[in-house]
C-alpha cells in the first residue's frame, strides 16, 4: 500500500499576525453611601448569579501583641459563630439548601467577606450576609470549637517544612517582634475571650472602613444599590483607631538561619529588601522578576531545574507593603547538592545586574505578563473586586487602566537599572531547613549561621 501526503502537510498554515493586546477593563460604577460605605457595582447577565465581597480595613498586623491571632479568630467566626438574627446552624443549612456561600478571610492588611448566590435567592442570602457582617453573635460553643482548631493548627504548623521555611524566613526578615513578622502562639490565642471578639468587631467593622464590590445579574445599578442601602444604610459610621505599626528596620547584611531537620529535601528561601507599595519601580521589577524566576523559561528554572537538574521547584516573586516589602527566591532541592542550587540562585541575582539582558528576553517577559493580564479576570466579579481592592490600598484611580502601558514601556535599560538598585544578593537573608548530615558543604560557606530550634 502506498501512502501519499501532499506537501501542504509539511508546512504550518499561514495564520494572520496578531496585534498587541487591547483589553480595556470595564470600569463598573462607584457609589458612596451617606455613612461612608463605598460600593462598586458591575452588571453581568451572563449567568443568573450574584457575587459580592466586603473589604474591611483590618488585618493580622493590627492584632494586639499579647493576643496575636485575635483577628483570625474573630473574622473566622463572623459566619460560623452565628448572628443576633440567625443561629450558626440555621445559616449553614440555609446556605447549603440554596447552593449559596458566605466565606470570611483575613490577610495581613485586609479582611474580606465573600458572598455567592443565585439571582432568585439574593434577598434571602443578602439578609444573612448583612447580619453576618453587622451583628455577629460569637456563640460560645462555636467560639470554643474554632479556638481549639486554631490551637491545633499552631501545634501542627511545622508539619510541612516547605511552608515552614517560607513563613519563618519572613519572620526573621522583618523581626519576630514586628507585626509583619509575628505569628500566633498558644500563649496568645488561649487568653482570647468572647468579649475580645466583640470588641474587635466593634473597633474595625464600620461602614466608613469598608468597601463593598458586587457583580452579577441584577436588573440595574439602582436596584442593587437600593438593596444595599436597605441592608447597610443604617450601619453607623464611627472613628477607627489603628495601632501604630513601627517602621520596618531591615538588617541589610548577610544572615543565614538554619533549622536542622531529618527530612529528605532541603528548602531554601532567599530574601532581599524590596519596594514599598506605589513605588513606580513595580513595573520594571515585574518584568525583571518574570525573567529571573517567573516561570519554567525563567533563568532560575532554566539553570537550576532544567540544565542542572538540581530542583523541581524554584521560583522568585516580590511582595509590596506600606513599608518595605521583600524580594523572594525559593528552591526545594536535594541536601547532597543544596550548595550548588543556592550558589546558582545567588549567581543569577548577581548576573542580571551586571549584564544588559537581551532585548528578546525582555520582550518575552513583557509579552508573558501582558498577554496573561486578561486572564486575571475570569469573571466580572474578579475585575470589580480588584478595582475595589486598589482603592482600598490607595492606588490611583487609573492604576488598572494604565497597567499594561506601563509594563510595555519597560526596556532592557530599565531592567538593568532596577536590578542594580534593588538586588544585593551579598546581603540577602538565607533561611534553610534540611538535614545537615547530608549537606555537600557546610552552610557556613554562605555566611555566619544562626541555628534555630523548631517551635
């Protein structure tokens, strides 16, 4: 049998060239109620559902030092602890029956309360949601249960050495006594009382300290705004007094911290001083980080993972904060070759600041971030909640709209200048967890070592 293929099978089809990304994020609408509550709305009739979030200005950094963990416990009990109108079990049964959800969460600098419901059930679910946000009851039995869960999580926080290394590196970078670095302890959670939880809610949950964002299949902004005014218009505004967060003092000298642990892998975290929120260096740093450790084609992954086979997971990223953030590089590797992986991490941070990057590498990094920009917003709710979050963090109103253009303006010169200004690998904090008996070189090769006991 003879098989004949036409020559057209040997060549790729002639596809038209694609232009630059031209995605203009919808703006939605912004309103402000008389009590100071800010509302963002974006109508979306794709599906008969409503998503909502309330972002409240609080966070783990505002816990009292003697009761670190208070915020996590209070926010976690907004729904699970019931409300003055609804018992906790009633809330759970109703939401389950309706296929709806109300989920609280707390980060370092904000608390959120997310809601999802079918359009037909909006009035009922919104009534529960408003009660959860405005009048939590902190039922005694549910509080005791949540507190016991929190204490058990503290006891087991070192079960995952990779997560442990990342957490502890940040603690020692900022200082274990600084709000950016502290963590809940048995001794700080056990004394927390029901009165503490109620006081925390009273102190922070004010309409003038909260932004609500909603997207979905509501008839009009006027209708949705009317429902929100009905539920939240009577919420009384009040002054919010935040604890003073002391300035960050970063020891810019090589520090090596080590936890000796009988495990098969070695986990390495490298931290350097980063940028403050709103620093325009964010844009060239984003491109630089993408080149350095943003994906499988990055320099760290290409050298440490692909070419040398020293690690499966290696990456870098940077974190912003009101005070200095950090630049993080992470690697999980074999103890027998850990020094090779760590040496290469340090070398790549040095290399990118000493040689101008090829223009095509810079272009690939820019294209990667810019072309993926649209996929950050898989739903209109993702978009409108991000706009609300940018206002919460005091970004300019056009931050999202000018984001792509500012990234597109980054060139190889900006990458080099940013790297030279920010990267100081010789002063990086190194945090390592692993079995020193298997190390190919003493950790002291990389600087003076402080050995820590796991706690």
